[in-house]
C-alpha cells in the first residue's frame, strides 16, 4: 500500500505509530509531502518512494490544522 504522508503536528503522531507498525510487519511505502515528513518517516523506519516510482497513492494522511485569519 502506498500512503501519502502529510505534514503538521497531527500527522507527527500518525507517522510515529505507522513506524511502529512497520517494525511489526506492516507492509506500506510512504510518499512524504515535505522534507520534515521525509526525515521523520526515515527515522521511524517507513520505507519511502517518489512520485516517479508509483502510479497512484492508496490513502493520504494529513492534519486538520487550521489557521485563523482575523
């Protein structure tokens, strides 16, 4: 499964959990949306791919961060 890995504080927890699941045998590959996400995914052991290597993303995970503009 190809998982789009978004950026933000909420996604940090998800990527950390996915890394633990990968260590337990979960078979996924991630495609990060930022250098920050790429660094974290690599640190927790999620194998990464580039857009050149895939035809589609099966699921994308991103935060629900919202910026309030006055």
